[in-house]
C-alpha cells in the first residue's frame, strides 16, 4: 500500500490511509506518521493518517499525534485530538468491546450505550460546547440505534460548524443505508459552499444508499469542479456497478449466528471513508 500513497489522486491516497488504520497494523505507523507530518500533503489525507494512527493505537502513535494537536489545519488538529483521546480511553477501559455496533469499522471514538435516550444523544451531539470526543460518542450511538429519529438527529448536525463532525455524520449515514438520509445528503452534496470533505462523504453515502434518484444525482456531480467531489461520485458509481455484478466484498457482522438468516447488506470495506 505504500506505493499507492504516491498516487496522484488525493481521494485515493486518503482511502489507502483509512484502510491502513482499519487493518490496525503497527507496521503502517511510520508511513502514516510521515503523511501526518507532511504539510504539503492534502489536508484530507493528513486527517485520515491521524485517524489511522488513533485506530492502530500503539505507543509509537502518541508522539506524532501530540505534535499535531494544534495543527494549522483545524480538521487535522481535531482528528489528532480525537485519536489521542481514543487511545487514552482504551488504555483506561481495557475490557471495552464494540458489541452493540452492527458494523465492523474501527471507529474514531467508542459509542455511548444504545440504551441512552435518543433525545439525550441528540442534545449531546448538537451542543457546540461539548468535547468533540463526546459528540462523536453520541454520533456512533445514534448510528447503532438506527431509525427515523436517529437519522433526524444526525441530519441536524449539518448545521454545525465543524466540517470534521459533519463529514463523520455523512459517513455513518452511508453505513446505515437508510433512505431517510437521502434528503440531508443531497442538500450537502449540492452545497458548493460546504467543505469538500463533507460533500465527498455525502457523495459516497448516497452511493451506498443507491436508488434511481441518488444515481442520477451522482452522475450530475461527477462533473463537479471540485475534484474530490467529482472523483467521489465516480467512485460511488463504480462501487454500485461492482455491487450489481456481485463481485464486491462487504463488511457486516450479520444478522446473527444463524447461517440461514440473510444479513442486511452493509457498505463495502473500501473505498469507504473520508
């Protein structure tokens, strides 16, 4: 994968960094550290490298993350803060599990219990005064809960200030594959004033939900003047084509231990994240 990190496409390089984090392979720490420290690299790729270091979580990850807690790029700084807090949280909760999540993804923060009332999670998520770590924990709890009220709470985040938080909401909407999210995601993709990393994630989420309306929208925005957005739409359409051919591997914990029960489809392993 190291050679792939030299690809001309920032979108592709960021997906490679994400996959390295999801693998949680300590051998990737050095190359991810170099990406994070490279101020000439695209901020979205640096963000993904920081998040990947948080996912790997070894002692070697701590120094580069601390170096960039106050990075000049806000999204990179916030990512490193989250990553460091994730490692510290796991160190203080060595027996923590992710059993409530129906997804295989290694998330940037733990989720709060799904027993937490939706309105409480919504309030925590939308409160700009809360730590980003706590807002993310509420975000992932809402994802795990699913349903109309959870999607509504998540959609309200698109009025928030943080591009990092908004891009994560778009990502989990893609994981959830709930058609009720299409209206929110469409608005984000169409908003040329929105941060490119948020629009990119909205495009991939629309591809994951996939209906005739979203496919038409993706085709239209495959010509977007922002390369990351245009390429994301192309990727989403390509993933749909592979999905329809039955050649794509999916990440899903399944509907249970009964092999005769068909599990709901989930988002593909890669490319999958911003």
